[in-house]
């Protein structure tokens, strides 16, 4: 991850966003909201193949290719992404006109189709493709909705082909896929400018810079390793999130009390694009933990990991799948699958605790979607194994281990 001085990052973000600031009907706030509000779960959405084909055919035009590449290169967002509907309306609708002209359609036709689609983003998801593409005609535009989809791709002549969902082709690919990025300027722009990638750091400041003040009291994660990225190559880098789950009221359901991830602010921000990450990210403050313990005496909290494919920091998955993971891990480890403050007069420590009730249901608002449930953290002494440098295992059903993390209570 390439860190930059705050003012430089802010300036770069402002310059790049200004390129998309020309007000046009497609780029109006109302239009942007319309692409998101009331959108169905991604799993229920049809692939935007027609838009992908039209976009690919527009790339026959050298001027459009040069314009697209310049906008991608200037994007301050992770993986140099562009929000598709905003991109079409930017620069007085320049991209919109190119696409319409190369497809023999009116700008109104293309605009209407873009409005009807869910919010989409455009980028080259494979780092080697981003480095190799010079703006030439050797390019494909591919689309898909979920990680499990077979990508449908089009070349600049409009030819259609199916791509291997597990291995990207040698030809560079531009993805036209549902939005996974928060395109509002935020903490991520202040902390990383060019790629927001890499596994080292990315949370709670640069781990290579000594702390000048101690961290605020709370539960922190300082290292994480996962056995896979749980993300298909067309969807780019993974969006790992950590949720602190606890009892919802007096029910047998769970509530996410706090989330840490790449679209969170302040101490809860961290970005892990590789299988390994190190840094310092707050998961649950000391105040939050104390308030939870007062409201739920005798209860503990779960540290649960998700690879997000939908709305940031909202677990959206099949409730039956979620329940199956929780109940399988609880059964295997005698419900010693939660944790709490077990500090003594001389030591601050977060240790395992017993889940005091059986989870029979997920939140009613959790819907079927695409988030990957990585697993529930279980302390190494309960698992009966150790992994050097880590103290909690990320466990899933059937005894599977999806990763290891190091949790520290400061």
C-alpha cells in the first residue's frame, strides 16, 4: 500500500473526483440514488450483458480508449475503480456519447439502459492486466454478478465468449460488475492513494511507524491470515470484514455490534487485499465491551469474519447457512466459541468464553445474498492447536479452518 501525506492524498482525490463532477442528468444525485435504492440482492440480478457489449464495442474508438484509460489511471479509489453510471455522465456525457455512436444508438437509449441497471463499477481487476494494458484494442469487457458466475466477455467487435471463472485470460479484462466500493471520499482516500492494496498494514496507521501514544483501550486485531481470498478474479481484491456479534436483546438471535473493514472510519478501518495482513485495527472499544457486558450479564461476544460482496458492514447471506456455521462450530467446541475481557491486575487479555445460548435464528433483516461466511474465531487453547504468531483460529463447519488471527486487548 502506497501511503501519502494527508494533504497530497486529499488533493489527488479532489482532482480525480473533479473529472466526474460535471452535472448531467445521469450524474445527478437523484440518478445515482436511483441506481441503488430498492435494488434487489445481487444474486437476483441479471448480468448486464447488453451494457458490457456496448461498452466493449465503444473501445474500437482510440479516443474513447485513451479517455477511459486516463480516467482509470486517475481514480484514487482502490484498484483504480470508476463508478460506471457516474463515469458515463462525467465530462458532459463524453463516455455516453462515445458508447452511443459506436453502437448506432442515441445517447438517451444508452442512458436509459444505464439507469435501469443496478449500480456498477468499472476497473481492471487483475493487477497484471492493469500494468499491461496501454489503451490498445487488445482488451475484453466482462461481466458477472456473483463470485460463482462464469464471466461473460465481449471483444471490441462485439464477439461474445465465456471465461474461466477460476483463471483470468492472458488478454486484459475490464470488469463491469456490481458496485463493491464506497465512492464517497473517506478515510480510505486519506490513507492510501494508488492501490490500497497489499497485505501489510492498512489499519490503525502504518505499522512501520512507532506509536507516539498508546492505543485506546479495546480489542484489536494485529495479524490475519486466510487460506483463500473467497473472491473470484473478476471481482478483484477481497473485502474482508470483522464483525463483533452479540446477543440481540434477550433473544436467541445475534446482532452485529461493530464492524471493522475497508469502508469503516477511524480506528475501525483496515484493508486486507492479500491472504496476509498485519497492522493494528480496533474491533471493539473498551467502552463498547463494558456497555455490552452491563446490558448482557453473563454473555460474551463472537468475533466473526466475512468476505463482503454486497453492502459494506452488513452481513447479507442465507440465514440458514449462517445458522449452520454457528451451530457447527459451537457443537464442535462445546460452545466455547466466544470471548470477553479476562484481564487481571497485571495483564490485559481477551480469552475464550462460553456461548450462553444456542443461536436458532439470524437477524430478520439478513437476506439471501453473496457475502462469504469465513468463520467464527475460536481461541487456540480451545482448538487444541497452535499457529506461530496467532492466537485464534477462524473456524467453519465440518471442522474446517479458514484462517488465523492475532487478537490483543490493550
